[in-house]
């Protein structure tokens, strides 16, 4: 039987959607450098997370990411410990983001219509997120924070949205059998 799962994260978090829009596909000289910058940043963030888990570096607060590709360009969904962690990383001159940001704006001044970038940041308070995963590999918040059985948070979306993960000992038997 496939088990219904939910994410294991308690507490606040931030979600960053960031992407690029290819406005002039015939100008790869303008959009390709932008497209190549994001993988370097993601690699840096995952390397920091791994080093922090080994106790070798201070953690930047990056939890994980997922890339999506649409007709006008890619979008990356990133999960962070907080919005402040995002801002701190973005402004750090010693990290990959700041030089890429500067290079983009220099290129955009010369060719303003070739490629666009965008982002949206969501600061999600504790109790402001819920999820369910059924018959799918881990993805999204569940992939970056881990998964627990739905019964440990609540059977319905309404119950899960403001819940905390309960210890297994506090969960009653048979709660997984109620299909909602």
C-alpha cells in the first residue's frame, strides 16, 4: 500500500522563485551567460549545505531547490531557512550570486530586450505551510526537509496547515486508514 506522506519541517521558512525569460531566442550570446550562472549558484549552495552538515562551514540557510523549464525559460524553486538568509547570500560579494547579478545588469544595459530575470520571495511563517505526497517520489518541501507519515501532522490539509510534526508515540493507530 502506498503511504500518504507530508514534509517534516516545523517552523518558518522562505521560498524563492527565480527565473529568466528568453525574449530574443536568436541572441544566445545574451541569454546563455544568464542561463549558465544559476547552476554555479546552486552548486555552491549545495556544497555549502554539505560542508555545514560535516561541520566545516557555517550554513547559509539553503535547504534545497528544484528546477522547472517552461516555454520562455527556466524557473528554480528554492527553499531557505529564512528570507534574511536569501538576502545575505544575494548580497555577499564573495559568493556566486553577486558577480552574476552585476554581469547581468551590465549586459542588460547594452541589450535590454534580449533576456529578463525575475524573482519572488515568500516568507512563510511557522504554521503557514502544509503538503501531501502520494504515489510520487519526494519533491518540493518534502524532498528538502524529509518526509513523515500524514498521521503525524493531520489527515486533512486544514489540519496540517497549522500543525507541528507529532512524535510517533502520540499518533493513534489506524489514523492512516482514513482516506481524505
